[in-house]
């Protein structure tokens, strides 16, 4: 009887903690969405009470205001364009590299994998100056290529793919090789159809990371190629500053990430579980 009570208590504590953490993490998001439908005067008047999280006297005027300007929509489309191309190319490049490191035998493979893992810890700030000079030398400034080319290959994505592919039975590939398939054909015909969870995981991680890019786009884009984070920044710096439309713009810019995670969350959790803990 004592064991049952202990298990029940542990379960209650676990659910209580999870609910508390959910409230903590969701509260800013809820406040942002609710504020986006409030008149500006009410946003700050309600901050000291629970009314901050209630859409009282809500309207879509803030959304109409921000959409009429068109800036946020244009920058969101710019970000969606370059992020889609970069991630699409990256899924191919990084997965093929991960497959080679996991299933092909060649000299220096283990050293190369160790080097890729080591490069994960290098921050962008430490290489941003030489990277900028390279983009300048190749005359790619103020183009979408400057946003796409440097980050298509990603060390962490290669690591995740490699860890996932290691667990695929070698017997499947050996059977394909006996039937005359090349490693490339075996990858596309056998490995790729079995690997949707890790592809979904990399897709979500890369989308979230690059959708929020700010420092690099500041250096290499102009008004024509400006990304969504730069578009949001102009709302804070170009007078007059109206916080109602700002919250509406922030909500719109958050929607793609939330929608993508909702659709792929099942495969995201599965991919993380199967990719991140193997040796």
C-alpha cells in the first residue's frame, strides 16, 4: 500500500511540475498573442493583472495596420524563400555526409567525424569576419546566396544523421550491394525511406535556428533581401513606435515555427531519441 501511495505522490508531483513549467513557458507567448488584438493603451494598463492574458476588447486592427504596410509580409517571404532553399539543400548534403560517415569505409573516416563534432562548438561570432570577407570576395553581398551558401552544410545536422544511420542494419545495405546497387542508390532506395524521423528533426532545428537569424543578415543583406528579424527590428527603431502592431507582427512571424513544430513534433521527438544518444 505504501508503494502505491509513493507512486501516486510521485505522479502528482511530476504532473504538477510539468504544468508549472508549461505555464512558465507558454505565458509570454499567450501574452504576446493577446496583446496583438488589444488597443495599445490597454496593453500596458493590463500588465499588472490577469487581464494581461485575457483578450478583452479585442480586435484585428493591429493586424490590419501591420499588413497594410506590407513590410512584415515581404520580409517573411524573404526568410521563407532562403530558409526553404538552404534547408532543402542541407538535408541532401548533410544526410549524404552522415551516411558516408556511418556506413562507408574509407581512410580517415573516424578523424573526419571527430573533426565535425569538434566544429560544432565553434560559435558564429568567431568566424563571422573571415566569412564576410569570403562573401565579399565572391561578390555575393546583398543576395540570397550570401544567406544560403555559408550554412547549407551544418556540423550538428551531419552528427544527427550519422548517429541515426549507424543503427540501420548493415544487412539491408549488403543485400542491396549484392543485387548490384551502388552506395548512392542504396542510400536513396533503402536508407532515405527509413529515416523520416531524423529528417523531420533536422528540418525543425534548422528552420527554428535560421528563421531567427539576425547578426548575419544584418551584414550581408540590403533592403531587397532583408529577412523577417530585420523587418521586426525596424518596427522598434522607426518612429512612431506602436506596440499593438509590433505584437501583431511578432505573432505573425512566430506562426510558421509553431505550425511546423505541431506537424512534425511526433517525428521530432522520435528523431532526437534515436539520433542523439548512440555512440
